[in-house]
C-alpha cells in the first residue's frame, strides 16, 4: 500500500476530492478570517491542512479498495 502511495497512484483519483473538500473546509473554517483580511501564517497553514487531510483520507480509502480488489482476485488455497 505504501509503495502505491509513494509512486503517486492516488494522485489522479484523490486530488479532485481533496480540492473540493479542501475548498469547502477552508470556506467554513477560515472564510470569515480570510474575507476580513485578518490572516497570518497560521491561517494559511490551516488552509493547507484543509487540503492535505482529505487527500490522505481519500488516498487511504482508494488504496484499501485497490488492495481488497487484488486480494479477491487471487485464487484461494496454498500459494504455489
């Protein structure tokens, strides 16, 4: 699973999820502060995390589903 993540297997399916969810979370959590112009570097760190966390969660879900699909395709019984 880690090798797939390191090779970037989750970028294409998970970046759109992170973009949408990150924008929504940023609007909810930091929107008023950004709109009022009262931002500092911690605000932008929080905004960044609003994108990183959904990317990691969707990557985990994607990789778990891929791993289970591969496991189900393997024949049952002792290995050759």
